[in-house]
C-alpha cells in the first residue's frame, strides 16, 4: 500500500514538472519581437523604491524615459506599461504594485479611457501573463477577458499555447528559464526616425461620452491613491496621428473630472511646440509614438512639473542609489548610442 502511495506521489510530481516544463517551453518569450510583451514581468526583478510610478499604454512605455528623470532631476521612477493597457488593467497593476512599494506620485495616461470593453486577447496576454499569480491578477483576468477567451487558459497558459510546438525555435530554448532585460525601468527604447504629420482628419463620433466602465476604474485608481497618500496625476502624451486622435470632447471630460476631484491633468498635445517636439525627427512611426529623442524632451518637461508642482526632490545625495542609477544610465546610453530599436 505504501509503495502505491509513493508511486502515485512520484507520478504526480513528474507529471506536474513535465506540464510546467511544457508550459514554459511553449509560452511566447517576447525577446526578439513584440518585446512589449516582456515589460510587465520585468518589474519583479526591480528594487521597489520609486518616487513616481507610471501606468498606461504605449504612450507611457515609449514616451517617458526614467533615466532622464534621474539624470536631470534625481527622481526615481518606473513604468508599469503594456500594449493597449486598458483602464481596469492599469488599476489592477497599480493595486498590485502598491503591495510592493508606495511612490509619492502615480501618473496615469488617459488615452485608454476611450475603451469601455475588453478588446483583444493578444494585448490582454501581454499584460496579464506577465503578472504574478495573486487575487489581484485573478480579478484583472475576469475584467479583461473577451467572450472567446477562457479563464482557465490564463491560469494554465499551456491550454492556450500548446499548439505553439510547431513554431518553437532556438529562442524558446535559450529563454526557457530566464529572460533578458528589454526595458529601462519599463521604458522600451525606439531610436528610429520616421517623421510624419497627420493629414487626415478623424471622422466625428456619434457619442463622445467616455465609457462608464473606464471612468469607474479611473475612480478606483484615484481612491486607491488617496488611501495611500499618493498624488494621482493624469496626462495625455503628445501624438500627431489621426488613428489615435484625442478628441476635444474627451479632453473636456477629463478637465472637468480633474477639477471636480482636485487632480492635476496635463494634456501635452497642445504643448508639443513648447516641449520642443519636432514631428519630423522625434517620432519613429510617422507621428503615432515618440522615439527616444522625443521621449527625452517630454520627460524633461514633465520632470520640471513633478519638481515644481508635485514637490519631488532630488535623491542624488544618496550614494547607494546614485550608484544603482549610474549603472542604469550607462545601459541606457549604450543602447541609445548603438541605435537599437524594436
């Protein structure tokens, strides 16, 4: 009888290990392409000691450069951004991150407020699969799933990715048990220069009311920050493309919301010239997103706001912290000078 019990336990362990191995093997690695899929998981390798936390979509993880905030202002920061990060995902990422640290300021980019429903599994995966398993992650999954997705496939990604065995390559073996660092405190660098200017006006909308679901989670973020004594700041990154146009009617609603709740809101679109953005040189995709040169300008401008209006102070007198960030700066400039982009 004891032998049978031991055998069953061993069989269960071997089966569990095999399934875990297969899951690790078949899951996308996001190392050579779609590197934004690696951003969420990278946070857990970081020492949680940041003055500012950014949450939001590509407009923050490609528009804000934490090394610049440190170099120019002595401010430590991290971006918990991901591709098409929806407002409820931002909330749950914020909720999770505040279990690890309490920043002085949280900055949320408002573009995602236009989405009131789950959008796309591929983008969901880039946000949710990288989160550590927790009650917060489970709630994020439930809020984010499209009708075609299954809850079980997020708990056990092998159910979703088992068919990838046909596509497996050297990258899947190389990064089976580890990942390279692809970002700079959540910033995904783009060095390509491809200028552009929006020539097509967006079509008018039948209804400009921002969805109730997204506004509900904006409230949740605001309330969570208030509970923790964190300043909650809203921003809209500059862009010059009709596909992601930020309508004045949407902006008016955020202006009113910020005024009602005593929040700071900065729409950087009309401030692009003042910031110094040159749409012929500071974008890598014809005005949709900033490249590293534009991101540095936006970050420098925002850093002054964080100091003068949010009261953040330089921490460069901390020798240990300065040593850590000097290494980050060295890595940042090495990539910048190499001209690598994704």
